[in-house]
C-alpha cells in the first residue's frame, strides 16, 4: 500500500526540522568551571612541606574547588612568578607558605591589590593586614618544651651544636629563641657551634661533617627542623658518634618519629601540618562565601614527642 503524498511531505518536514535543531539541545550542558585556589609552597624538597601542600590541595578539592600546588624552591623570585601566574590565571584565593618573612610581603600585597585573599600556613610574613590570616605553629613555646627536655636528657653540663634553618624565616629565630630561653640558664652547657643548614637534609649532613672535624667531643645537637636532624644523624652515624651524641629535631616528620621509636633520635617538636593546611583551605572557602572577620594570627600548639610517648604519634600528627 502506498503512503499518501500528504503524509510523506509531513514526515520529510519533521526530519528537516530535526536536522536543523541547535546542537546544544542534543547534548548535556557542560558543567560550570570550578573556582580555582592556588597553593604556593616554599619548597617541595622536604617531605614535611609536601604533606602541607597536599593536605591544603586535598581539602580545597573536597570543598569543591580546583586546586594547584606551586613549588617556590625556597626562591622568592620563583614565588613572585607563581603569584603573577595565579593573579593572571584567575585564581580566587592563595594558600601560602612563604619563602621569606620580609621578602614575601610584596607578593602577598600583589594578591591583596588584585582582590585575592592570602592565607599563610606555617610561615609568616612581617606585615599586618596584608594576609587575610596566618596559621602558625607556636614555635617559641614548642622549643621551650624542647629546651627543657634537652637539659633533662643532656644534663646541666656539656658541649652542643645548633643547626639553624633559613635566616630569613621567622620560624628559625622563634625556635632558636625558645630553645635558648631555657638552655642559656645553664652556664655549664656550652654551644660550640651555631650554623645555618637552611632547613635542608643534605646541607645539614655537610655542615655537621664540617663541625665534627672541629668539635669531635660534643654531647648533643639541636636542629631547627627534622630534615636537618636527619642530616645531622647521618653525619654522626658516618663518624661513629651516633650513640654518644643526642639529636633533637623539630617538625614531627615521619622518619624522625620512626628513629625516636628506635631510640636513635631523642625528641622532636610535633607540628601539625595537616591541621594547619586543612584549616587554611576552610578559611579560603569561608572567605569566598562572604566571611571577612578572620584573626590575623592563629597559633597552633606544638607537642613534645619523646621515646616515652612516641607511640601516640605518626603520619604527621597524633594517632587517632
């Protein structure tokens, strides 16, 4: 049976109409692009900072943002390039671990001028009302506790070495001052060398090897972070002095916590990088949703980790 001509024309008209329909009606709408948050970290050449950066990035992603980690390699010029890229790239907030307390102020100001909030994590800048908030470990108090334990373990007499971190970082001096506020009360404890190893493990190994040549009869070494404690420990092992020289660190890095459990390193100060990083990401989220009243500086407590309580710690924090 033949199709009536009128029905055929109607069918052809419907087909033609479908062929010219807008393409958008045939496909699902593209999802809206996610708001971007930059995570600018002083260096990724240290597992502690890798944890800090990744915890900040992960929490931002959990909150629904696109987040990218930038490595400044402890170079303020590289940090500046990251800020310029973040501003030009449409990032709406910056979670910031500065390279230098003074040198990084200009970068925070660039972001502020562009209307981008900056939340400092772990390290501070020496300016008020430039960063929206700064979340910082209570380095001074943490090293007061460490200094007290140092005297308890080493005794009131002996020779020791101090390895300092980056000289442009306030954490270096807050830790050193906290430690010396206790130890300097004991005249029998003599600091025979104080030298920067820039918070770096390889540099600390090199510096400690050199110091041991000049001062072979030391009793202890206080290190401004755990990367340097690991480098110092390596140098002591190579010199056959690891059993007689007591090593103290600061950070709470997993490798040092493990060596404390093995009774090879005496103690460290446990910072909480995951806690600080996650809080910074949550602050950025709150800011982007309208909140504006943030405290300028938020101190985060530091725990003393020793061979007696080390079983309570691990994975850059306190075990659940």
